[in-house]
């Protein structure tokens, strides 16, 4: 079926609500459940590919929500998807370009097409994307804890599990003293701090204090839509700044690198609008010698499998927020679940995302099922 054009004949939207094993707290909110869509794209031979939406119910992280994702997919993206046959998933991002932003909605649909395409080609999603690695290193993101002693205990647990990097959420008042205590107990661990835009450029003196702790990076300290002020801050810090929310496209990445706003970029498939755009940013960063790494959005198994595939590309140089399934879920919706071994996750070589849907688990957590057909 190599590059044989194919239509998407129907798309099934499975809406799920899953309970997290433990609440996850950041500077912009606390999450105890995940409300999301699994997008199932089906071709004329009843082959299915799967994508996952990552927007939250409230527009804390970006302007998108679960409700806007549903609206944009149903009313705008699916008519464009059904309109013409597809030769390659890279066509989807240009087809969707007439719709402004709504990157998470676009990525959920495009991801399903990428999985279907890889299956039709008989290759893994990682191979279809140009991945070179056989295993990816895994880090863990730890939300704000009720006490430093609790944080240290959580860190100890995850380090014993084998995770190779720890990311700590910080915000004003929960920053320098906490990191100092962590460094005292764990002097050698690969450690980074994630501020989720909780600071302003006037907080430079606080952020400069973090230089003494040998952090791998400080992620998104300033405004979610800022590139310029990060360039001012980066010029005053020894610690590399990593941009997350500010990078929504290849254009943003170019601006950030040219201005010196960061020395690392976090890539999230949903935030930038899909796997094709993620790969473009990766390729640009490789050309400019800027390391990238794969961030997480509390994904269930389908989204997690997409993250593993993209992290197989060579410029992903730091352990990603790609935890094992049992980090967040009592039972994931894929089989086999994502497993951690010696701090790494093996990349499946079976077609597509390399995991089957655990339909019993999916249906247990499903609250709605919609079928949309090509007319």
C-alpha cells in the first residue's frame, strides 16, 4: 500500500474520563481526573488508527478545552479530513491550516491518521517518523507537594523505580528553599524546575538563585506567550531556559532561537499541532544544535505511545516526561501497558503505535461515543 491514496471513511470519537492515581498540582491548577477523547480514524478496509486529545477542561495551559476540542473536530476538522484522499499524513497539517490555532484538536486527529498510515505501511510509527532510537530515556514530573518531606519521599520512590530525571513544579514561595533542600538530599540527580509561567522578569533575582543548584534547565519561567522577555532573562542566568508554552509552531521556535530566549525546547505534540509540525521543529533544532525533549500532558496510553514514537528522533537529547502507564493509571487503555526498564522505555517495532486498545478498559471509562462518516 506504499503511498497509495486512501480516504478516511469514518471517525469515531470516544470520550473518556479516567481517575488519576494521585492528584497532580501545578502553578495553574490541580487535576484528579483526565477528561479526553480517543480519536479513531477508519479507512475503507476497516483499518483503524488512534489519536488522543490532550486539552484540559479549563483553559489553564492553553486557550483550548475539552469542549472546544470536540467542537472544532466535529464541525471543522472532520469535514476537511473527509474531503479528499490522503497520500501522507504531512498533508493533514496543511489541510487544517485554514483553521486558526486549535492545535490540540488538530493534533488529536492528525495523530490518528499517522497511526493508520504507519499500519497501512506495515511499519512502526517511530520508523514512519524517521526515528533512530530503539529505547528512550524516561523522566518523571512531580507536582507541587504538601510538604518538602512528602516531596523527598515521592522523589525517592521514583528514583528507585529507575527514572533518570526529576522535574519539579515551582511557583513563587515554593522555589529556592525547596530546590535547596532537594539538592541537599539528592546532590547528583538530573534535576529541572518547571514554573508554568508563574514568574515575571522582575523576579530575576529569585530565579538567579537557582543557578547554584546545577539544574539541567528552568522551564517556562515567564509568560506563556512570551519570547522576548525570556531572552532578557536568559542573558542573566547560567541555567538554560527551556521554552514550553511559548513554542506553538516552527515560526515560534525560530524566533526563540534567533533571539537567544532559550537553550532547550520542550516539544509537546498537542501544543504545536501534531506530529508533522513537531518533526519540523525537531529538524530545525537539530540544524541549530538546540536540544529538545518530549513533554507530557498526563496522557493515557495512546498519547503516551505517540510521545514514545516522536522521542525516538535523534535530537531528543534529554529524558522525556514519558512515564510508565502505572505512574498515573490503575489500568491504562492500551495493551501491553507502557513499561519502564532501567529508566528506559523500549520502542515497539510492530506497526503503528505498537499497542492494541484495551477495549474493556476503554469502555469502562467511556462516557460517550460518536460516529462521524464521510458523506
